[in-house]
C-alpha cells in the first residue's frame, strides 16, 4: 500500500512529518502533556530532533511509550554484553526475517554507522549469512537468532552449548535472545500500524527465501 506524507509545523517551526497509517499514531503536535514529555525525553536522551514513527505507535498507550524509550536506551542503543554493532546486525536480520521494511531500513542505517559494509547490509536485508563480512562466530549467533525468530520452541541446551563452544557467553546469548524477541514485537507493531520504510538506505527484505538461508 502506498503511503502519502506531508509536513506541518509546530509553534517552534520544527517540521512534523505526517504519514498515512493503518492505525492512527500520535503526532508530536497532537501529543498530550504525558506524551510530549516522553517525546522530549527521547530527543534529549538520543540527541535526535525527530521522533521516530514506532514511538508514535507506542504513544497510543503512554505508559508503554515511556517504558519502550527506557528499554531501547538500556538494552539496544548501547554497548552491553554484546557490542552495539552485533546488536544492530541482529535487529537488521530479524527485521528482514519478519519482512518489516520500516525496522529493516532503520536498523540497517544504524548498522552502517557502526561500520557495516554494503555487502553486510545487503546480505542481512536478504536473510543471507554466507558472506565474508559475517564471521563464522557471528554466523553461528545469527543462525541461533533465526531459530529463535522462527522456531523458538525447538531451542535446546545443545544450541546453547554450540554457541558457548565458539566463545559466546551465557549473558551474550541471553542478550541476543532479548533483542531478537524485542524485534518480534517491534516488527509486528510497525507492520500492523502500517509504518512505511523511511528510505534511509532503501533496503527491502526479499519476499521469498529470506527465512531459509
């Protein structure tokens, strides 16, 4: 479905991008005091002038919006048990597996800022792991991520041991699992609300075979 967009201005002349979505989202100039505070918190915490569409979806339930900003800050957009680059590899790959153009484009863009090459971005956006820019160790973790995404009920202690054997720690595996599950949520929210790709990189998930490679 093609999305239309236009711009309006708030009292401080900051442009507001409007998109047509399946479900209404909370624009910045229509935010209540609670929502506006959360938006301001996001802009201050992440140093971005714009509020992304996914947060405007969460703002339909203000307590969720506040919790999602904290979760993103504490789990995703930082160096944790996993390096930020690996986190963005997971976010990009899972968004491709779940056919979510909005999250795929957004997190492929973040991955590029973490040093991701064109080869890496293209491979992950098409659900491919057999490329030189993905190390054998990273490939094994991403294969586990695919299993968590598509068949989590089949995960066994052997899967964890195999990751331990290539030097992924228990805490790193747990963090990879949290991020994978988080993007199952993000992707479904973005797709159901109808958020279009922001076209930062114009990467689109392959419509076939992305879940089998």
